[in-house]
C-alpha cells in the first residue's frame, strides 16, 4: 500500500512538474469506483469530484525528495546483501580516498601559499619555513601520485564531463562527496 501511495505521489509530481505556475487538478471517481487525477474537469458522470490546487515547483521538490528517499532505501538494502569482504573493501577504499583528499589538500595549500603548520609532540604549532614548504610540497605531491594516481584520473575525468555538460547546458552528474579534509593547512 505504501509503495502504491509513493508511486502515485511520484507519478502526480512528475506529470505536473513541467510548469512552475500553480495548476488546478481534479480528483474524481468514476462509476466503477476508480479514482482519477486529471488537469481537465471531470465528466458529468463522475460520482464524486474535488478540485486540488497545486504548485508544480513544490510538487517537483516533493518528487525529488521521494526519489532521494527511495535511492537511500535501495542503497541500504544493497548494503545488507554485501559480504563482510565487500564491506571491508569499501571501508579501505573510503579510507584511501580520505587519505588522497588529505594529500591533495596539503599540496594545494602549499601551492597557493596558504599558511601550513607543523604540530610537535607537545601540541605546539609552528609555521613551515620556505625550504620545509618546498620539501613538503614535493613529498606530498609524489606520495599523492604513488597512492592516488588512479583517483586523480577519475577526478579529472569527472571534472571534464562536468565542464562539457555545463557547456552543453545539461545538468552535470553529481561528483562523489569528498571526505572531510584532515590535512594540516590552517583555515
């Protein structure tokens, strides 16, 4: 029953999402007791009817929210069916992406000249010297290439697709969410 209601709500939202103006919909029941939703007035033979004013923009937002909920439910269901080995591999991949984001953030901060601090064992912070900055930029850049070369290629490909989609006026694919950067650049 819940699936039928969700499907009906999605269908209605999709059917009337084309216009951003408020619309009038009609809900009516035919002689067989079947409920209909239309944008035209019901026939005279309709048993019961009522008018529903709708905002297509709000309907689209609702449809998008339902779509996201359905995707989340599907993802959770797929996650339940994974083996422990698959879960462990995903966890390691996630940790690797986080490490790559950290290395990339350090290199970017050093290239931009952002202040970067080193913290000693007592917790005291000190700014890197020019020589230390150059060394750290080189070391982190090489480490990034060794550990994250394939991830960098994927990111470059996604960026190229996004630029092409923007140039064509099409909506770009959402890039994967970047993990929180735990690098040491100062904010």
